[in-house]
C-alpha cells in the first residue's frame, strides 16, 4: 500500500507538497492535512480523495492511515510537530529551518536520540537539485583538488511582508549554510556579516542586501550575497574555487536565445520554479527510504548545525564583528 502522509501546514509549501505527493511522487498519498487555519486544511483535503482534515497534529498522527509526517508549518512550530511525531514513532520530513535557534534544535536532537534511531529528514532540498548534485559529485572525484573558497549568490524577486532583517539569515541563508557544509564536508566555525546601504526597493528598515562570510574548520572561506528584493528574478548561484580549477552552477543557461541585436534567456521568478526538480527528488527519496524502513538525507544534526550558524549570523548582523560558532560534539547517532 502507498505510504499515507500527513501534511502539517497547508500554506504555500504544504499545498505544493500535497500536489507533488498526489501527482508526482510514486508510492505515497496524502491521507491527512492539518492547519491552524481549519478552513484552509479543509479546502485542501476536499481536493484529495481519501484525505481528512484534522484540527491538530496529534489527532492526524493517531489516525490509522497515517504512516509518515511532512512538516510544512512555519519554523517556530516545527518543534511541537516533531515531538508529537516522535511520540507516535512516525518518520518525518521537516521543512527547513529545523528550528528557529540552536537551543530548540538541541531539544529536538535530544528527543530523537532518546528514540535510539534517526526519524527525521530535514528539507534542505538543494542537496537533491541536479546542478548542486553535479557540483558535489565533481568535488568528490578530487579532480579539482581541495576547495579553497565558495562564492554564493541568493536572490529573490521580493520579500514577503513579514520578512525581517534576521530572516535573510535564518530563513534564506540557512540554505547556503547547509549547502556549504555539505559541499565542503566542513563545519562552519565563524561568521561575519557586512551591511551594504539597503536597496531603495527593500521595505523600510529591512537590511537588504547583506554580505555574509563563513570560515570553516577545513580552512575554506565561503561568501554569500543575500538579496531578497532584487526585483528581477529568483537566482541561486554557487562557484567553488579549488586548487586546480573552479566549478559554477546556477547560471540558468538551459535556453539561450538570439533576438533583434540581443542574446539572453529567462530567469526563474521563484523557488517553486528554480527548485522544482529538487523538491520532487527530495520527496521521492524520502518516500523510498521510508518504505525501506530507512532514514536518509540531511539529519537533525545538519538542522542543528545550520541553526547554530544562523543564530551566530544574527549576532554578527546586529552586533558586528567576526563571531565564532559554538557546536556541541556530534552525537554518535549522527556520526555514520
Ligand atoms: P506559509 O505561511 O505559506 O504556510 C504555513 C502554514 O502553516 C499556514 O497555512 C499556517 O496557517 C500554518 N500553520 C501555522 N502554524 C501552524 C501549526 N502550529 N500547526 C499547523 N499549521 C500551522 O509558509 P510556507 O512558505 O509554506 O513555509 C512553510 C515552511 O516551509 C517553513 O518552514 C519555510 O521555511 C519552508 N519553506 C521552504 C522552502 C524551500 O525552498 N525549501 C521555501 C519556502 C518555505
Ligand atoms: C524561503 O523560505 C526559502 O526557503 C527559499 O528557498 C528562499 O530562497 C527564500 O529566501 C526563503 O524565504
């Protein structure tokens, strides 16, 4: 039988994941949806055969046809949903960020360790993006030698109204935090944040763009331009500079046109477009692993490390200077 998934949070991502599981993913179906906005959950459930809308996560997770949980509520609500899933011993795919701060992530990690085995995959979907995967595979061949620097650009058309200056780090750069750790195989040890004069197209008071520098325990330097009101498109680029060469992704050269004295292409307008394949592959990998009784992909340790780096980044943003990241020792459960 297909894996019965409960989707917690039926906003932008949750609704897209419901569509994905129903229409794209094989071996799974959405059997339950939950949202604090009951009407929203009911409207989504009404579109899916055999799907029930529940008012709270515990009720959904107790249902006989729920085998796994996809958490797509806002970051601050993740901890409660994860702990409830642990009580029901259900496997979880949890959207990024795992938690809003390191202390919350640590509590989640302690609870998972008490289960004695991994239950959670964190939704750092860039690891499943075909371009990022190619970059990772190339680095692993060793042809380019040791990575020295990683340059990243992360641009959004416009930020949502609730976006704060801290969220450029905790909500957006959290992706580069994970991507850098994963690509380089390093932990991030220090963060510095530079604040260019904000764009006049950013909402009043929003520190946008920001320029962030990470140092790693492997001695690499990583920079991230985060610009969430760039106006022209959704762009995510990464270039690794190694001892014997460089490699770069995200230029969007899939289609180049020549027209009336110009050449060019189009730029994606949002993440659902740019990372569509990544989301599809991420969910399929989660469903496949879950049906085999395994947990793969980014772990709670990765979610914790990212939260600790971002929390340090927020301190660097508000107080200035170079700030060192403090991580606990990696627990046994997350070492293999
Ligand atoms: P959203 O605001 O569109 O949707 C969130 C939904 O959760 C809303 O319907 C809200 O009513 C509901 N909700 C709030 N608290 C809840 C609770 N305690 N229990 C159940 N439902 C609750 O937000 P979104 O953009 O869909 O983001 C959801 C998650 O997905 C966040 O963690 C966000 O960081 C992540 N996200 C990831 C990506 C990505 O590229 N991987 C992109 C966007 C968002
Ligand atoms: C959003 O939550 C995401 O996760 C997107 O991938 C990112 O580009 C955006 O900046 C975030 O707000």
